């Protein structure tokens, strides 16, 4: 059984390492974490070609959604552990 996840730690990871999706990795949400990494960092790589800004806009929306849902994600992670 893994240790119970903390809202404070999840928010700390979000604010300090959000661009690396550390909060999702911490909560065991590997799929969404990898999807965000592809969108965010792919957006930065593709910015010189014009399409990157749209990807970065999507990543910002994803981050805001994560910020609003972290408590729910922590509850779900604790329920499955």
C-alpha cells in the first residue's frame, strides 16, 4: 500500500514544476502527465513553425483545469491506494 497523497504537496508540485507535470506524476496519473508533456513541450518546439502557439494555448487550458481539479485527483489517488 502506498502512502496517502497530500493536497499541499500536489499544489506545491503544480506551482513549482507544473511544466513538467510533476503533480500528475505524484498522483499516479502517468497517462495525463505524458499527454501534457507532449502538448506543452511539443508546443515550445513547434512555435517557430506557427502551430506551437495553438498547442501552448491548449496546454495553458489543461493547466488551469488541473489547478481546479487537484483536490479531486488527490481524493481519487487516495481512494485507489
